[in-house]
């Protein structure tokens, strides 16, 4: 099933031709903003010299800091009266940044989201419960408009208020949910606590996004719920959700290349890497009137999956986001991504749905402390059993990240649950 088959299955030469045409428009729109005027001047960029897609790499990057500097509208080429909406980043790092949309931008975005949802088999008969925060965050309204465009019945539940969520799911026979992975883990626990069997509910799909999570977490959510979970990727700077989405093959996320140019760069040198190599994702928005953004450094680490997907879509897929260049922890000189720790923890059936990583400095040495909730159904309360589990967890983590963490096993439900983007790393080391 396709939303827009011609464009989703377009051959690469035609796609590149389309991208180049759109790039020229995006560049001339950008060049009319005060921000890019200054940047292009500083870097002696003449956009008329961009004669092929290859030349894109000659242009400077745009960073989150640039968006802050040009706050509120230094990157906007249209007049205020043409703008119909704004959103802001949830502030994964630092102060939030603002994004503007014209009516056409909102329409295009809704179509892209509808395209994503159709790629997972959702259709107008579905009941879609959106458990992402509504408001400035794009996760709420972004999926909302896409699901309406597709013709689903939308329940704009927003995040939190878990008992109410469950009631809505039951009363209105929700079939598809949109949720952060951390909140999904909490939700399924509460469903069980209520004496409801999640497998008996009608929900059959979850769209999981807004924060990094591991394949093991996906499997855990799928098994506990009895559903298919699809990875959903986006960021406010590129509209919000709908940038890249998994199809029914669940093997990487199609990044919609008629809307975005993908580059993967070495985060240290800025050099563009070959397809397949892992690095930082850089995106150029080809379609936005109210805010053209050229070569945006997402800080997200991934790679292009260059081979063709079995679904027939020709747009490149990107791999699960491994982490951000700025969430990498350096513990005793070793680079560690929280996602690596999560992968190990979630592969243990005895481990429950929540954990925290706490870093401390003791006697000038880094100590990693991992607090993990136990899964109630697997735990019979024997001290010996717990000690063995601790040792196995420690050993698995040490084997992967070469650091010997201190493990603390916690009772189910004892760590604070997350309703939105989870905060799981607490770095208490004073520098
Ligand atoms: P925001 O602009 O507030 O929506 O935050 C966007 C950021 O959330 C992205 O740059 C990623 O770091 C993160 N993010 C969104 N979706 C995913 C996903 N599916 N997997 C991993 N990280 C994600
Ligand atoms: Zn596919």
C-alpha cells in the first residue's frame, strides 16, 4: 500500500533530478533571509555555482546554535501574514528553537505523515490514539494532522494520565498508538496492573519515536503488548515527525528524499561519508516555504542502508539512531552510548521496563551505577537468584563497554516513570 506510489517508488535518476530542482528553489529562498545572506557572504558562497547535487557539500552547515542566533525569524523568507503555525524543539539540549510553517508547509507535512502511516499498513478505518504531547512539541499536532489527512479517527489524548489513556483505548477501540518508547513500557505495565491483558486489546500497532531506544526495547514492547512497533524519526527543525519511518519490513526507516537531502558526515571533520558508513545525519529541507534549512547538523548518529527495500520504496532507509554526538558519555576514557547499555539491559527477560544510568566520580575515578527495575513476573524473591542476575548483568555490560558498572536491582515501579522523552542518564561527575 502506498500513499503516493509514483513518488515513493521513483527511480534514482528522476529523484535526483527532482531534488536538484527543489534544491535550487530552497537555496534562493534561503539566500533571501538575513541569516543565510550573512552566512553565504562570510563563506563566499554564490548559489549560482551550485550546479549539481554534488556541489551541496560546498555549502556551510547549519546548526542548532544558528537557529538560536537567528531567533526569532532570521531564517524566515516569507512575511508574517503567510505564517500559520509555529512549533519549538523540546530542547533535547539547551534552549528551545522555533520553527515556522505556511499553510502549504502544514499541508505538505500532513501528506508526509500520511505517507508514513500508510507504509505501515494503517488506513482510514483505524482509530489512532496520539499519546505524544500536544503543544509546541511537534509529536502531537504533527501526527494528528497526518492521521486526519489519511482519514483515521484521531483521539488527541496527548501524553500522561495513563488510566485515562487505557480507558480511551478500550472505549474507542484504538488500533494504532503513537507514543515514546519509555512511556510505552510504562503504559503496558499499568495495563497489566489493571488486570487487563494487553494482548486482548484491539491495538495492533505502535509508532515509537522522539527518543533513542534499542531494538531490544522494540521487541520488549512488541511482546508485552502483542503488537507491531514501528520506528518513527523526525525533529522540529525538519518539520517534526514524518522525516523517516519504517515500512512493514521494519528494517530501517525510509527517509523521504523528495523532501530532504540526506548526507552522513564524519562529526569531527565534517567530511561526507559514503553510503553505509556510520556518522552524523545532515539534512537539507527541500520543501519548506517558511523556513528553508540547508545542511542541518542533526547530531544524530546513524547510517544509510543503501540496498533496495523489499516494499518497493526507493527512498533510502536510515538505521536506528544510535545516539547523539552530544549524548555520548566518556566514562574512564571510554566512549559509551546510553543505547548500548539499554540493549544489554533489555535483552534480559528478568529486567523490567525502567532503568537509570548514574555517573559519579569517586577518588578521581569514574563510577557507573546502573539502576534497573526487575520484571515482576520473572522475580521470585530469592537472594541468590538476585545476586546471580546482578553478576550476569555486570558481566554482559563489561563485555560490551569494558566498564565494570555497579548494578542496583530495584522493585518494579520504583523508578520515576516517564510520560514524554525519558531522562535516564544522570551525570553527577563534577568536572
Ligand atoms: P525534537 O526536535 O524536540 O522533536 O527532537 C528531535 C530529536 O529527537 C532528534 O534529533 C533525535 O535526537 C530524537 N529522536 C526523534 N525520533 C527518534 C527516534 N525514532 N530514534 C531516536 N531518536 C529520535
Ligand atoms: Zn520499505
